[in-house]
């Protein structure tokens, strides 16, 4: 009797395994079919014009399709928050036009979220070219040495992979590079592998919202200003505050409104606390340039070279800039 029950259990388990395998097989077949359908519709919609396809990504806004498998139903899935889709499953770029993939229509539909507002349009990460689909391998992507990131028609960057760039488009546009002040060379390890307390000291963060920095500069610093002077071409304030542990803490605040205008190029705010063994890079350094707000951290002894660091960082960004956003660069 025990053997009979065991036999029934075994047969039931085998049925479940076969059923699961069948479901997985059907899902895989449907996914492959979706890949070829997406590829066919992209090519048909583009016609004879150069085009490319980018798909939703869990880390950045979108990433370029590098394989036909990227066009499958397993990969083309938009992020959801509170039950709402926050992006498209995929975007087809044809010249200045954008189309989004619709699973309801099983086709590319004209238009994207905020497509008529350039400052809010999705970031483009693929480069249009003739026969884009025909150049894709089936599964294994070809190695790429750069990330192509196009924020607007006039602003695009081609960033070496060694800088481990990440980004977001739309109204919350930002870009960060994994690099170290004051020389801004690529970090020689994976940023994600760093301890949490070291991550903020090993990147440069860029946003396109200068208002936050300007409001911070206009606000009174926390603590009591006990001394003011000018140093390194900056207005310097020595600030004393008391922590929850009742200990006395001293810090310094440096600022300058460049070009004699509140939002002038290279307007700068540097705040330095007391360095420690865990947090030696105690200076938070922010500055503006052409509507961009740069953020980095460095050692207190780097403050005298604040202008050199800013120039070095801006030169680095200039080296990444694509002179024409429509330039057909191969990734």
C-alpha cells in the first residue's frame, strides 16, 4: 500500500515536471516568435531610413538592442511602479521620429511619453543605421567599448565603458561616471562592489537642475559662523556645530558666484567636514556649468586646486561629447 501511494506521488510529480517543461517551452517559443515579429515590424516601419531599437532596462532608462533575443517578450518589459508602467517596452528611432512597442497592437505605435517636449523625452542609447536588425546576432552580443547616451538633439555623449556610466532621461535627467577626484581617471574596480560608505567618494554625479545648488548657496549654513575670510578665490566660512553626542564639530564652507551672476558658469559650493579614517574625502564639491550641476567628493587638501579639478572634469566631459547628435557612430 505504501508503494502504491509512493507510485502515485511519483507519477504526479512527473506530470507536474512535464507540464512545467511544456509551459516553459511554449513561453520560449512565444518569446522567439515575438523577437522575429518585432524585428519585422521595426524594419517595415523604418523603410529605407536608418533606424535602431532600444529596450527597457532595469538599471538605466533604456539600453540598445544588441541581439535579436533582446527583442523577445522576456527582455522587452517596461518597469512598473504602483501598478503603472514608467517607460515603454521598447522604442524604435527613425530619424527624428520615435515609435513605441505595443503588445496590444503587436506593432510599433507612433509617439513616446513626453515626445513633444525635448527636455523630457526619453534618453536615446542606440545609433540609427541601415539594416540595424540585420546586424544583430541571435543571442550573444558583440563587445562594446562605449555607451552612447543622447539626451537631446544637441547633446549626446559617447562614454568609454571603463567609466561604468549610468543615466536617466526625461524630467529627472542625470548621469554619473565612476571616477576619482582629483585626476578623474576610471575606477579600477566595479563600483557596485565597493562598500556603501565608499561609493559616494568614487563617482561624479551630474544633473540638469541648477536650482537646487543655487538655493543651497543662498540658505544659511547649519551651525554658527565663527570666522569669515577669502581663500583660494572663494568666500570661506568656518562653521561650528554640535552633534547629538554633544560634541563640537568644525567645518568649512567655500563658495563663489562666478561671472558676477547668481547662476554664472563655474558657480561653486564646497563644504568640508572633519575627515575621518572611514570618510577621508570629507569635502562635497558642487559647481554649475552650462545648466549642468556637477557633484563630486575629494580630500580637504584638494580645495586649493578647485579650479583645476573643475577644468579637468569639464575637459573630460568635452572629450565624450558627440559633435553632432545625428552622427552615425557605431557602438
